[in-house]
C-alpha cells in the first residue's frame, strides 16, 4: 500500500521566503524544504496496481503552468486546538481548474470524489500538544507575501509515515505547459 497525494511544489525563491518565517514557535515541528508543497488532492492509501492507474490518469491532465503567490498565514485546528500553520495561496482560476481535473482523474480510476472544500495552502509546521499557542507567530507573520511565481509541474507524492513525521517521495512529475 502507498499513501499518495497530488501536489504542486513552490519554486525555490518562494520556498526560501517561506523558510525564513519557519522559526520562533517553541514546540512547532517545521517542515523541511523537501516537504513544502501545495496539496491539490489527497488520494490516500492505495495498492500498487491502483497507484499505476493513478499515475497514468494524472499524466493525461493538460494544464498551463501557474503563476501563484503567497498572501498571509493561518492555522488549522482540531477540536479547538491549533494543529498546523500554513501560508495562504490565493485560489486562482487555473489552480481551481487543476484541482477539479485531478479530482475527475481520480474518480475515473475508481476513487470517491473529493468532498472537502479546496483551500490552497502550503503547510509550514505541525503543532503537537507541547507547542506554544501560535497567536504571536501568526501576528508577526500576518503580512507574509511573495509575488506570483511559476509553478511548472504537478507531482504525485508518496507519504511515508515514520516516528519523526512524514517523508515525502516524488513518485511522478508532470510538466504544466
């Protein structure tokens, strides 16, 4: 079984800008450079046969490269407690179209359609129970911005869960043109 997701990877200058904010909150588990991505669709656990079908379906998607920027930060919570910090990516029409195309491709290979709203973001940190409240960090970085930059590939990633967190491995890379 493989735990898969489809994502876009921010360009190097944008990742550098994001990494510059990734400090100053005790207990936060900051993402590594290799982990920074914008999830287009979480696919979930699939067998290797279905993985090949998914990879082929994603390869049939034709979409333009995207110009996406960063505008602000936020936190997701679970049961009223923040559990992750993220950088907001404004939802451009082309980005929404890619997300819908990926979802259709997954339905075509037999997966259920995505039911959650698409909220484009790049996760910066995971917050465990021992993390300090993020209010101060969120206030300091509220104005985080990066001018639109080219996102040139769609990626199929495998997430390998480990004791120290997840490792993301690129399974396939699809050019956007």
